C-alpha cells in the first residue's frame, strides 16, 4: 500500500503545492466536519447496501482546526453524530 500512497503523492504534489490552503480555525474545522459527515454517510450507505447494521469504529479527522493536524477521533458514526453536536470531535491529544 505504501507504494500506492507514494505514487499518488508524487502525481498530485505539484497541484497540491499550488492549491490555496484553508485558513486555520473555523474554515479548516468546517471543512473537516464536512469530510467527516461525508465519511459517516458513506459508511451508513455501504452497510445498508450489504444488509449489515454492525457499525464499525472509524478514524474521523480531528476537527480542532489546527493547520497540519493529522490526528484522528475514533468512534462509530452514531458516536460521531453525538460528539459533533457538542463540538467534541477532537483527538484525545487535544483534550
């Protein structure tokens, strides 16, 4: 898998380096929240399509809003929904 990641990074590095970055704080936090909600929705859809109701734990992106944060908050999508209502989707390292 690391070869795939390295190849993708090499292919995209020029475009990513030239792309504008989100402002740390509220803008970055909102983007991470949008991505996490999309991931939760996709997980729900996938499990529904295969007829399973066994919600797996998933590494959602930390919504701290700090630039460069690559930490995760892990939980089921139901736990994510509950935590996101109270702005609690932060990696435990930020607590």
